[in-house]
C-alpha cells in the first residue's frame, strides 16, 4: 500500500486527512511535530508523499522540508498552510516542496494532488531513449538523474520532470500552461506561479550565471525555452 506522511499538529485536521487518505487507498503515517515527522520518515523510508503543515510547535514546516530534501530528492512534498500570503507559497517551493495547498481544502483536492505526485514517481516507462544528451547535460530516464559536465545535479521529481520536458523539446518555446499540464497534470487546479518558482529553483542548480541564464531562457509574456 502506498504511504503518505501527514504532519499536522491540530489533531482534528490530521484525523480528517487520515480518514480521507485511507478511503483513497493510502496508508497514513501521522506526526504532530516536525521532529516526529523526521523520525517517522526514518522508520518508513518507503513513504512516497509527505504533507507538511507550516505552523508547528517546534521547527516549522519549511525547516522540515529542508531536512527532508537534504537526504531525499525523490519524495513528493506538499506544503499545507492556513495562510494565503504569496511569500509562504514561494518559500515552501524554494525550500524544496513540489506543491502547496491552502486551508480549508476539500478531501478530493488533496487526494488529487497526492495522486499526481505518486504518478510522477513512476512516469518513465522505458519507451523513451534511456539517455538524452544536450550540451554539457546528460539526462538518464531510467535512473531519473541529470549530470552536468560529469557532475550529478540533485533534482526533485518535479525538477526532473521539467528537465525531461525541456530536453525532449529543445529550442521549442513552452508556455507556462504547457509546462503545468505536462508536469503537474491537466487536471491540476493550482496557480501558474508554481512553474515560475520551480524554474527559478532549477536555474540555481544548472545555470553558470543565474542572473543571465543561457540554458533555460525566458520567452517574454509566454513561457520558457531550453537551449543547451
């Protein structure tokens, strides 16, 4: 059974999420504090998606996210917050989250986001070329890895999916809507902003000069283009 970690200090909300996760066929691993969540992940290394509340009694959800990403690039992370400020969303994504959802939310919406992240884990079927080489980059679709000039670039699963989309479409201008549909799914009901933040995060990892990107370039008023 697929495992989902739910980190939420409010017992009523956590119980509500757990019930709906079980109804959707997931095994729920519960945590009420950040440190408990990190311990649960150590004990359950097969957790595929983690839902992290931001406001916690010990360390906040951002710090939990950073700790997870320091050792695990593949797990899907959804930030859960009662606050709708733009900075919270951007901060969550820049610390390594794949998605965010704001309280109050419907069980169907949360389940759809979790389903999408789990689908992304096994998205490569082997039908594509095992390696895509462009410029100094080599993308291995079997191992889901990216190397730049022989050095491994550590990517989250969302970043990997974006890189794969770019490298399969060299020189083609992709709109934000194209990227959102290809990576998050056509039924994703979040904001386009999530594309821009992930591109910013990718540029930090792969560009020689993030102020003057040469691999992922902006197409003004439209989207982005890959040009390695």
